[in-house]
C-alpha cells in the first residue's frame, strides 16, 4: 500500500460534543529513535532498519522482523487492514506531532492521554529495563511539545519496586499524568526474550509476587504523593496479535480478565489502606463492570465472615470511588452508567491502533449517546478523564 493511502487526507468531521478528552491513544515511533533515547551504554545495541521491496525490517539481536502494522491502521478502511509492511504504511500522526494534532482537529479531539508501545523484546534484562525509560522519555518529549493537548502515561516495569518508584518520580518530573503497570507483577526468574513484550503488559500471572503484598505499598504511596493515576492496559491475558487464527477470539476475551487485577485489590483491603489511589482499567470496556460490582457485593455479603474479609465497605463502593475504565465502543456500558460500578467510565478512540474510531469518532459518539443527558455525556467524554488524570481545561 502506498504512503498516500495510509496517510490519505481526512475531511474534518462534524462534532456532536463541544469538548472531548480521548482517554487512550498511542504513539508509534519508528525504531530509529532507540539509538537516541537508550542510555549511552546501550545505544550500540539499538535496533536498526533494513528495507526491501517486500517490507521494512527491524533488525535486532541477530534477527529480522517485519514492521508490524496492527498498531497503526488509522486512515485505512477495514478492507485495507494489513498486519505488516513498511513504515510508509503507517499513519504519520503516530510519531509526527504536527500530523497528530491535525488528525485530532479533523476527528474532533481536544486532548488525549498517550500510552506507548515499549519496551524492547530482548533477553538482556538490563537493556529491557532501560528501554522502558527510553520509550517513556521519547513519549514525554512528544507530548510536552503539544501545547497541553497530549499527556503521557509512562510504562512501568515491576521487577524491582525501588526502581519502579524512581521511574514514577521521573515520570512526574517530566510532566506525565499516569503510569501503566503490568497486570501481574513481573519476576526476574521467569523473564525471557520470547515473552518479554507481553510481560510488559501482562507480567507474570504464575509468579509468587502479588500486588496485594506489602512489597508494593511504596508504589501505591508514590502514586498518591506524585498525583499519578495508575493504569492497567488490556493485558491480563495474552492477545496473539500476529496470529490471525487466534487474534479475534483473543481480543474478544481480553476485556473481563482485567477483573483479575481489581478483585484482589478490593478484597484484600488495598483501597482501605490507600483511599486516594486512582486505578484505571484502560481499553477494558465498561459494560462488564456493573455486573462485576454487583456480583462481588453479593459474594462478599454471603462469604465475608468465614473468609475473614474485613474490608470497610461493599466492593461496589470501591468501584465507584477508586476504579475507572475506558471503552472504545460499548453501548452496554453507557446504558449501565448509573449502576454501581458503571459511573467512572471514559471514552477513547484508540488512535492509531486497529480498533480506532478515527476518523469517525464523533459519529461513534453520536451513536452511543442517543437519549443520554448532556451532563452524563460531558462526564464520560471529558469530565471523568479530567478527574482521573487530573488534567483541566
């Protein structure tokens, strides 16, 4: 596909909401940035790029891999989606700021919170950990040049809590508004190259460490002290993005496993100890959360005595006070917005990933908010994200 197709001109779309904060968007920097942003001792190990008539290839640690395009389908029709190809097949708004702001204007997006795609897929643990911060620095620079229209969410490894805490402080000093953690704590003993990318999102579900453990209390306290939202991003179970046999079922079942993160936090009293902690389940959808809140209330009322669960409130209380979520397309969630567990939901376009609503975001918004009050519409499209990320107009 020619560059003109991937970056075809998009006509500005009519707006149906006067102010929209996109709670989850992404960046797709070409791999050449690693050589500039890795720490000096690792720059000689950075990926390089090779090209031929078939594709652009990322060359790293002795292997060649085609540039993956599922993270950059914005601007194509669904029939034009392709899994790999050339950098010129990617929409340049993923990494060129002027083009990104233009796409936001044409799609009717006023502000966005950016989640990156690092780290490197490597078996070198030191390089792996450094690559988190390299990507975070690039992303912060990108957002900081946007005139307060884009805000960064730093990716956070959890192999070592002290390192995680320092990276949180670094993120806040750069102006980031959130940190994104793996669904389960990472463990050095199970770290390996083949799973290293997914471990950045999913962590180690079979590991001995759990976020309910006192070991992780410094992370929660730092999030409060630094006024950082804590997010988990579509990563409680693996989605095999490059496998067309498994992709559709994987993506369908990837939403509700986010409850595996939240349920232990609630039942083990994390939000009693840290009542000001803000936790977001990003790209998780919202329709399942009122069901989860109601069901968890029921089992807690029935089973709390013999299990010794001494949380101070019913689980739905913590959903409404501490837990947020984002959706791309979820009419069920919008319909259930006034049920316990359904209030703190935020809309997103997922630009430029393959689920993106770009360039028809306001058409999607119009379809989702028929019959919804203006107050509720403003809350889901902007107010909730303003509160969760603490970003004002």
